[in-house]
C-alpha cells in the first residue's frame, strides 16, 4: 500500500468546519439515555450529517485527486463490516449505515481539507476534544455518582453512565484528546499548557471513576510525551511491546492459561490494574468467545446485539479487541484491520519525528487497553486516520525547531 497525500499550500478552512467537528465528535462520543427525546435528537443530527456528507461530496468533486490509500482500504473494511452485520444480525435498521457514514465524513474532511491544511484542522479537532474532556471533568465534580443509570442495560457490567458512557469509554476519549493535542503541540510548539492540563485532568477523571486500565494507559502516554527527547530508538520498545503483547494474547486470552503461575503478570494485574486472576470474570467470556470463533473462523457472526452477546458469551461483549474482531468478522476482517493499522503505524514511524511517533505510541496504548476492553470501531478508525495524516506536520515541526534555535 502506498499513500498519495500531498503537502501543498494551505487551503483556507471554511467557517463551518468547527461546527461540523463539534456536532460529529459530540454525537459520536457523548452517551445519551434511550428515550423519545434522545431518539428525536439522534434523528435530527443524522439528518444534519447527511447535509455535511452532501456538502463534502460536492467539495470533493471540485478537487480531482488521486485516492488516498487509507480511505480506500478503510472503506473496503467498513463495507465488509457492514455487509457481515446485515447478513448475520437482525433488526439493525440503518444504524450500521450511519456508523459507516461517520467514517466517510471524516475521510472526506481529510481529502478536502486535511491534505492541504492539516495544522489548522487538527487545531480545531483538538479544541473540540478539549471542550468535551473539561466538560466531563466538571460533570464528575458536580455529579460524582454519574449522570444517569441505564435501566435498559442487559449486560452484567456497571449500568452507571457518564458523559461518554461507561467509565472505560471515558478513558478512550481522554486518550484520543491527549493524542490529538500532543501531535499538534509537538509539531508546532504551541498550547503546551493545554496539553499538560488535558493530561492531568484526564488521568484524574479515569482515576475518579476507577478505570485503572485507562489510568495505566494514559500514564504511559504521558510519560512518552514528557520524555520523548530522551528516547533515541523508540522502535526497540515497539518490538519488545509487540513480542510481549502477542505472547500475552496467545497464552492467557486465547489458550486460557492462568496468570497465577506468572508472578510478574500476576502482580501487575492484581496490584496495578486492580483485577483478580480471572480479570474480573473476563476469562470465562474469553473462553466462550474462542469457542464461538472456532465454529465460524473466517467471517464470524457480524455485529450482534448486547442481548446476543450476553446469551452466547456470558457478558455484554468480548472485552478484547481481537476476539471482538474475530467474532464479528472472522479472519477476513481481522487480518484486514491488522494490515491497515500496520500501514498507518509504519508510515508514521518512518518520519522519525516526535509528533508522528506519539501517535504510534497512542495506538500501542489503545492496543494495551483493548486487551481487557472493547471500544467503538468508529473511535478506533478516527485515531488511526489522525495518526496517518500526522506526517503532514513534519515541515511545520522542522520550521518550529528552526525558529527555536534562531531565537
């Protein structure tokens, strides 16, 4: 796979782009209780999304250009993901199509505006996430027991809901917000105070709700941001991480071996992550998931409902990214996903610049967190898209370093 991103003169951003980010990001990440009012709000926002889609298609048609590799492969993946869902699941309505539409809108934004002015676009996205993260922290202070209880929740986890849903989803939004601001700050050497505040507020927020997995992930990302100048060969750490990561998945999750015999892992899980040797009951869910995957290893079962998961897995979901991918799309979607992520990470690492490398670190942190939790695939692809475009800021970072030396 090759990329065809151009690095031309900046294209002025339309005045409505901040509005589209606030609406798209807010609607994608903010959780709302299921009632008639939120149903109407959701339909209204989906209608607005269709208007955004139409406007972006018109703008895209005015800019004839070679297709972006990430867009092509991501669209193929989402096409298969959507088809598998409609083929296997029932009663899904238009929900899978609107999930794909969210992805398409962000990819159109990338093709129309990020290619030629990623610096300003990224700044707007960072502002949108900063607003959400600070708002979440304020709500945690005002409503420490959560905003609402999901009385229709059929899963076996905590039904308490915060601004972004359950406490684990909060961790992902914080990860994404910190990463976006870090990419922009490391490239432009601006808004350092906001980056520090985002890190502190995010870590406090996930600790407040008791998400230790998210806290560990955010601390790792924060440590890289603070110490990146002293890390000369990050690729060595990526290799070490990959070896231990794959070994943990195969030995513990896939084959179901107990961690009690591995003292180092046992101390980390029980002491740092505050989970028992069964990972808070996840081992049974993983075992049930593996059994189902082995019955349909190539194309899986599509995106099923929480009720289906609870009946077949013993929980609301697989609590592991790779089991989720294998369950929903089999080896076909899983290998495709691995190919896209490898392409994105490899392209970013080739730049050997801090702002691109921090995106790769964030993806590794996401993978670490995803050993025990699952996240919305829309969110995951948004992070990959931002990391994919991050090398466009290399020229900006070099100019910032030059100005710093001259001053």
